[in-house]
């Protein structure tokens, strides 16, 4: 059977210093090792540095690389929600970070696991994961606390919701896309909850990972973590019977996200609300 065609999304915000070797590494690896069709699409929004010029140059060097730019501050989640609209372009859609924390071989490994499945995600917390350089202690504590909260709210039994290396079958993406709302870094939780609630399986696979310097999350850890906490509570409420009573709180919510300088969750359009 031929290899599935792959659309690999890379969200990028102010990545001029990190993205070039990563794009080169992915493009060369897939050119040399992947039998199927593939394309890499960088999704930027309002970068204040020279990322756009770097990505433009790489797209000229490698025909497999292209990009989209959204001037508004839509966040990493917002960028991925936009990117996932390109799902009809391929059989499988994946995404990885722009900093090269996961090597291209990890994506190929996930693709091999996806053969008969719906969604396969990398995990840094399963036995067999290779952590070349792990995150700082404070980051690890925050990450494990977030994990505990997510598990208490959604009972998904997933060890690492936040690992930015995931591959999903196209029809799964198309089915759940209207229920994607969270634009900040908790987007992954929204994605996984939607996939599970639609009745699909998620397989977690131990992955190779290197923590990279220059993280935007670590540099605003408190603010990012608080936003993520608010967002997952909000996501839980969307699935609760109380959700309709909370509408009057919208302006307050908008104010809080603004104060946190975080991207607003997308509005639920009529008829899009997931069944509780
Ligand atoms: N498009 C877009 N990408 C973002 C935004 N914030 C973070 N990213 C990307 O999300 C990925 C993860 O960010 P990073 O700072 O490496 O976080 P960490 O690895 O979790 O510490 C990187 O590819 C960033 O460029 C954003 O607001 N918009
Ligand atoms: Mg990173």
C-alpha cells in the first residue's frame, strides 16, 4: 500500500533564530526517507521579527515548504485551527513545534503507528521516551500540575497531552474541526477531547525529545499556565449543562484573556456546540 500523503503544520511565532535548521532538517529528511507525498506548511501570525523572511527563503529552497501568515494575534492554537482547515490537502495531518524539540524521525514513527488508527501522539512521559535534555524543574512541576488538572477534568488517561508532535487522519480532523475553540497553548487538550468525544481512538507513543532554549512559554510561565488553566476549565464547562447560563460572563472572560495578553477562545457558532 502506498504511504499516505502528509500535511505537516508548524506554528511559528518570532522564530527567526530557531526555525531555519528545523525546516531544513524536516524537508531533507522527508525528501530522502518518505515514499509518499508530503508538504510542510508554516503557520505564522504577526511575528515581530524576521521569521517571515527566513521561511520565505526556505520555501524557495524547498518546494515542499510553504507558509500562511495571519496578521492578527491568533495564538498557537488559533494558528493550528487555521492550519487544520487545509486538511483536504492530505491523507494525514500532523504538527510539530518550530524549535526542533522533536526530530523528523519521530513524525515518521508516529505515521507508522497510525496505519490503522485515528490519531497518534508523541509522549515524553511513557517508558521508552528518550529525553535528551529535559525541561527545567519549575517547568516540569507546572506541566505535571496541568496534567493532573486535565486528567481530573476529562479522564482521558493520556500521559502527555502537550507533546507537540501529533498525527491525525484527515477525516477525523474534518469531523472535529468545528469544535476547536481554544486558541492558546491548551489547544492540544481541546483537540484531544474533541477526538475522544467523537468516538475515535488516540494512541500514545514514547518519543525522542530535546528541550530547546528560547521557549516562549518558560519566559512567561505564570501567565501562560494561568491562561491554560482558565481555558481547560472553560472547555469543561462547554460540555456541561451549565454552559448556557454562563453567557452573561462573556465580557468578563474577554477582559481576563485581554489582561493575560492571551488569544481569545473562538466563538461557538450556532449548531457547532458539541453535544454534552
Ligand atoms: N503561530 C503561532 N505560533 C506560536 C505562538 N506562540 C507559540 N508558537 C509556536 O508554538 C511552538 C511552541 O513554542 P515554544 O516557545 O517552543 O514552547 P515550548 O516548547 O512549549 O516551551 C513554537 O513553534 C512557537 O513558535 C503564537 O502565538 N502563534
Ligand atoms: Mg519549545
